[in-house]
C-alpha cells in the first residue's frame, strides 16, 4: 500500500472538511505522535518491555507502565499477580525470558474453571454477538453470502454464519494454509466452506460474490495490504458491507504493547520463540483506516471501541470495530 495517503498533508486535507471524522485537533495529535516513531523497538530487539518502562517515565506516556501490567494480568490469575508482575518489571529481564516466566505461571496456575461466575460467556461468543449486533442494525440489509477473511480455525466463522441464519453453502472462510497453530488438522470446516489463500494471488471467488465480509484482527498481519483490499473490493457486491476489528495504535509505545500481546501468545502459550521472523505488524488508528479504505471504495459507516465486558474501561491493546460499505 502506498503510505503517502497517510502522510501529514493528506491526513489534514482529508479531515479538514470531513464531518464523519474526529475534530481536527485529534488528527493533529496523532500526527504529532508520529514524530516519535523512531523510538520504536521491534520484536526482534528483545527489549520492548524495557523500552516501555523507560519511556513511561515521560509524562506523555505515564500510563503505559500500568497498561503493560494490565496486559500481563489478562493472562495470569494467581494470588498477588499484580505484585509479581510489578516486581518482575524491576528486573533486567529480556522479553523472551519474561514471556517464558509468564508461560510457566500460566501452565502451573489453577484456572478455577469450576468456579461459576456471573454471566460467563466465552471470548469468541462475545466476538460473534458484537458482530451480529452491528450487522443487525444496518437498515434494509439482508445477508445472502458471507465470507470471514482470515478465519483461523473457522470456529467463529461457523458461529457467525449460523447467527446470520445462513445455510452452510453460503458461509465461507478463507485463510493461508498454516498460521499461529491453525492448519488443515485444527480447522472446524464441517459447517463452512473453506478456501485457501495464496499470498498475492487472486482469491478463488467470482467478482461480486459476497454482500458481507468480516476481518477479525487480520489486516494488520497482511504484508500486501493493497492487493488484499483490492481483492476484497472485487469479490464484494455493490452496497455490500465490510466489518473489521483492529488495534487502535497511535504511537510507538502502543505499537510495542500490541507486539507484546502477540509475543505472549506465541512464546508463553505456543513456545515459538522465532515467530518474529515472519511477524507483520501494520497497525493503524481508526482515523487512518477510514482514509485507507476510502481509496478502495469502502465508505466509512460507523465504528466503536471493542469492549467485550461491561466492566472493561481501557484495554491495554486498544481495539475497535469499523463498518464500511462498498461504493462503486
């Protein structure tokens, strides 16, 4: 994708008279934060955690240390977990050492699965319910053909299709052969139609096939985003809708927090220390997604923070859903 569409002058020009966007001062804040991007440390540096601790001493980023702790507390439930993580952050540990310790805690701790909590619902079911709520609020829209692009193990795909009252023949999932533990052996393809994605090759669908496409936390992993969005436009019917969920990154510190969340899953859970060799992290803020999608004839309709829990106030790796409509 040509990043020039997101340069400062284009962003300011796009939002200067755009009533659908935020006030201009917020765009100016985003552009100002971009000036600090050279302080970003990649996953391969093995020092993202130390970098966040270092810059959290700056007033602008003073809340980042707390967000870092909150991120780790999402994954461990032992007594005194806050004190344990806080104390670990005072030690000169590399990122991988930190993740391995967290991984050991995850494996050893009691999960209290038998404890009955109020209104317990799985994370995936929450994702489906949020998605269906957004789609059902589109006036005079009926889904006939649905595609979940980047479907992983296809479990959410099947649940979404069922919630949309579609027959199996009208529910499709697409993904690459192997990714993050997902492969032909782990995919639940009994109730959907799975199609393999070959990078930089056209999708195996006719033009204008789908009236609804979802991308759940997928687009930031796409190397050739321009080709991907061109293909999604090609296979979508005129007036069809594209629903995406993404991290809302505004600065180098938030970008590293999201990297760390991915690292927790890949190292603490899956024990794949070298995942960073193929890791892609193209994170954009919702104001940037609007500009990007506009280029590919996807008109912004609405968005909101992706809070799966009524008690959730500030996810350390901020997420949002965005809804777009294909305009020819």
